[in-house]
C-alpha cells in the first residue's frame, strides 16, 4: 500500500500546484491559498511515508 499512498500524495501536491497557479492567474486568493494548503498536506504525508520506509 505504500506505493499507492505515495502516488496519491504526489497527486495531491500536483493538484495543489495547479490550484495555486489558477488562483494566481485569476487573482483568486482563496483558490491560491487552497492550492498551497493541498501542497502542504501532500508534502507532510510524503514525509510520513519516508519515515515509514526508514523503519521497514
């Protein structure tokens, strides 16, 4: 299940990047902030997966 989680986390980060870019392009601060939040959540989850890998 680790690979699936890593892919989902990476997808969440990429979706966040797209939302942030769309928010900047349309001058929508809420969408931009949502994108940054999605990126942060994905990055935190990725860090957790890396910690799990260390203890395998």
